[in-house]
C-alpha cells in the first residue's frame, strides 16, 4: 500500500500565491525549472534551503513505520537494546572510529564537512560526529544506540561526485532523524556474526528466528524511508538514480558509458521480480554480501514512485497542507 502516483499536481506559489498546474513527469526532468506562471519564482525548494516544516510522517515510508512499530512492540526489545547494549555499544563504536578513521570537521576535509552540514540543515538533523574510513567499497552508515555516529568510506568519495555524496549523507541523516539507528545496528551485529556481544548482555533471546526475520524485513523497509530523505536532500531525481547506479556497479571512468534511463527500466523490472515470500526477503538480504545498503537497484523503483506522489511535491513546495490542491 504505497501512496498513489499522479500525472499532475496543483501547487500554490509561495511568493505570489498563484495556483500552478504542474505535469509531474516533465517536472521530474529538472525540478529546478518548475516555475510560477505568474511571478516566475521557483515553485519548489530545491536549492538547499532547510525544509523547516518537514515532519517525519511526511516522508517515512508506510512499510517502514508499520514494521518499526511491530519491532518496538516486542517485549523489552527497546529497553534492553537501549539500556544494556546502548551506552557500551556507543562507546565501542566511538572508540573504534576515533582510533581507526579520520574525524571530519571544519579543519579536516572541509568540503566533505560542508556537504554534511548542508544535508543536516536541509532535513533538520543535529549532525552526529562524521568519520571517513579507508575502504575501497563505496559505503556509508549510521551506527550506535542512543548516540549515533556517521561514517563514509574512501571508496564512496572516489567514485561519487559532490551531489551524490550530499544525497548519501542525507540518506544516513534520515536514518538518524527517523530513529532507525539502534535497530539497524542490531541487524548489523546479527549479520556480521557479532552474536557473542549479544550473549554477553543476555540478549540471546532477541536472536530467535522470528525476531531476526522481522528485523531483516524492517531493515529493508527503513531503506525506503532513507531514500526519500536522500531525494529530498538533493532535490534531484537524476542525482538519486545516478547515485544508486554507481552504488550498484560502475561509476568513475565508466560513468560516461552508463545509461540512467536503462537503469530505471532495470529497477522497475527488479520490482516485478520481487516475491513477497519472507524467505526470499531474508535470502536477498543475506545474499547481498552483508552490504549495509542492500538492493540499491530495487530501491530506485520505490524512490521514483514516491517522486510521482503529491506528498513529494507538497514537501518541496513548502506550502503543506493547504497549499497543495487536489490533483
Ligand atoms: Zn508566483
Ligand atoms: Zn540506508
């Protein structure tokens, strides 16, 4: 039950209040070019200004919210994770990053820091510490329990340009904003075989199969929400698709050879192949080499669909709720 897509939206100009009917597919080619017919101002906030009126429920994927509620309803799970695992895990994570990665700031890789602050300001998150790790695999993560910390790999910076990096940072900060990080960290512990840590804390009960499956399933759903945050951060559908194409394969000197439109077709085909059988979900996750961001191609389908809903335009127009009229 994803939100229905529409062919056109009617948006009220923030400046002159004129109503504008906007065809969705043409708008998505370049959101920057969506202008008010009366005063010529840009109708959508796509130039990095903070989305100050953004609410979690505006962009949290319904599948994510529903699955997270179920996880939170598991007796003790939340309390146990936060109280027992929480502070120790945060200390371990922080020490590991402080002792093994480069802490980014105004004096350290300032361009990356600027992108980070821009992403945080855009989607309204108090930015946690940011670290850069030496790792050829392009990746990013938010980890911890209570005090999240964000990391990006050198491999990501090698093959992604600044708009893509901005989007990826917005993606991670969305995980932070929507309260995903503790549960995502638990999944990571399960997947990387760090079960012994759970035993130490008497959390073996959490590792029973049904709970694991629920966690894995939600983990994928949480990606769909974070991808929405990624889309909002850059305000560019092209950047979103290109980022996922690069993360799936290619990039660098092969980028000129690669075709965004063909990749979009592939993403829709991937969705058609999806089977709701929960076993398949788990297998998909496990077969993706314990990547912290599984199924980057499949997720493009869902990002594209959301970009065709009134909700997406409503957020960017900044006139919610009464500014957006019936499509
Ligand atoms: Zn206007
Ligand atoms: Zn993610």
